[in-house]
C-alpha cells in the first residue's frame, strides 16, 4: 500500500474512556493525531496513550489533496498540544526495510501498524492499540 502519513505528536497523554488528560512527562508515551492518505482514501486516526485506545475514521475519498485541510484541522483542534509534526511518504507499507528507513529518517521509531489493509498508523510504543471506546 502506498500513501502519505501526517503524524502530529501531542504533549498530552489521555484516556477517552476515563475522560483524563495529563501532560506528558519524561519517558511517557504521548497521544497522537494521524492522517493516512492514499490516492483513493483518507483516514483520521487518534491514539490515546493511557489505555492504548484508538479511534479511526474514514474521512473522504481521493485522499492526497486533503493534506492541507488535515493540517489545518490539527492546528484548529490540537494547536496548543502539538509538539511535533511529520509528513512521511511510504511507497510500500509491506516493505519492512522501506518503512524502517523512512520512519527513522523522520526521527521516528519504525512502528507502523497496518489495519485491515486500508490504512496505517504509527504506534508511539510497542503496545497493542485497539478500539476500546466509541466517540460521542
């Protein structure tokens, strides 16, 4: 699968289920807001560090053109919390060497999860991220 990952790392760690949000401390796992764009699809992925919860949303078809809109959305909703932003193009998500190379070039650990062959997201740590709650 080929696409572009827009990854915003936040300065918070939270739990959607417990309605808790705390500042990230030294060595803590942060929350993220991510967008995965392919030629045909766009996905929004939100990770919650405290309980490894994940919310995914199929946003639109024709994804690559959505990058500026996604960036603006991140700034609007998380602007005060964003500590880093990465835009990573991945030509083949099945090629472990390529994934490692492009993520490490961006200063990220090579932890890419491929979900149902439709989208990918970067894992802030090595834990399993699964949907545990449904957004209101």
